[in-house]
C-alpha cells in the first residue's frame, strides 16, 4: 500500500492533534487533583476530632458509665454537632486506655435474613500512659452479633477473647468488664481555644490559630499555633493518619510573614520554613526538612472562608467612589 505526501501530512496533523488533546487532558487532571487536595485540606477537623486525649479522659471522669445501649436507646442520643449525624461513645478499655467512636446501628441483608450489625464509623484509642500517642485508629468497621471489639488493638475479636464491647443478636451494645462505656452527648471543647481569625501580620500574630496542613501528602494534619509578644511560637501537631499529638516550637523570623518551626515526631524531627500570605493571612507554604531531605508543604487556616479579611483589591472595589468635592 502506498501513501501520498498528503496522507503523511494528514497523519502528522492527526498525531499533533492527539498529543494536544492528551496534554490538555493531563493538565486538567492535574489542576482538578490539586484543587481536590486543597479542598480536602481546608475541611479541617470536626468536633469529634477535636476531642483529644485530655477531653476524653475528662469526660470519663465527669460522666456516668452505661452498661448497655439498644438501638432504641441510640436513637435518643444527641450527636456532638449538627455536622455529625451519629452518636459518640467513649470506652475506657480493659488495659486502661481511652477510646472514642462514632457508631450507628443497622442491618445487613444475608439471603432472606437481615443480620443486625453495628457500624463503627470512626474510632481513636489514646494510650493511657502516653497522652500524645494513639494505640489504634480506624473507620468503617462492621461488628456482627456474637463478636466483640478490642479497642486496645483496634480489631474485631471472638467472644470472651479480650474485647471491650460486645454486640448481640438483639442489636444491643454492651461493655465487657472491666471496660466501661460512656455516651458523649455534649461537647467538652472549650469555646476559648485558639482563634481561627487572622492576626496582625506585622507582629507575627498572623501565624497564630488552627491550620490544616499537607506536607508532601505524608505529614498531614492540623497545627494549632500560639505566638507570644516576642514572636515565640508554641503549638501542637495532630497527625491526620494516627491522631497522635506532637509538640511544635519556633520563632517568627526577621520578616513578619516568615517563621521557622520544629516539630518533634516520635522518631524524627521536622524543620519547617513557612511563609504566610501577607495579604489575606489565610494560607502559608514553604519547605519541610526531614533527615536532610526537603519537601514542599502548604497550609490553610481552618474555616478560612468564614474568617478571611478582605484583600487590598477587595477593599478598593468595595470602597465608595469619591466625588469631585471629596478629598
């Protein structure tokens, strides 16, 4: 078969068009994936996440334990907030650890039968001997009738095999002694915590507040930072994956929109060079250094959309126009 120069030209044109379409598709995917990362990061921690070890332990000391919770009992429990639809429970485990969980009751179809099941939507177990460390975390765990759940190891176990809670064919959740079960229907989070509003960038206070952080998609979570009058920074880092808590120290640099932080993880130290958006103060980015290797990070202030001050451009647009007689 022979091809004329016109055929070759058409084929080259088609090839160039295909390459162009592929490039545009890849560019769009990168843009939307990046937007997704920022959107996910900006969502931040909900009220369940904000109940850390100290608050869970405090709740156990102030609340009265319950021995059993039926499906009807659960329907009367008040969720922690309007954005959380299922009840929150606390367990003091058989090993003295403290666990929190969001749970819902339901049924799973099996042939012609409907099997009762407890869905543990999310759970975090804090170590009793190390308040800054978690023993287990997980989500979307199905607990069928006749089985138990051991929060110390984060696993479903057979009956009488060391579990902390059990679930029955009558859809009843019970504590397995010596573990104790509590219902958390009110928030123990202080309303006087770190402000999410932007501070004065000229004094370095712009770094203060709660931040949702993505560091190379590895060290993700929340920073809670406070800045004193001399520019010293103290705070906490809560890992999104493990929910462990780590200390943060640092200082605002000579430039008020630049800061250097040190995060002390369990087995390593993370050095951070951060630059704050000097206009809105709701975003920052920079470099994290781990074991001599540098990675990028970005952070967005929690609830930034609600607390963001106007930018200079927005202020100019919203300012009334001056008339001929205005000075």
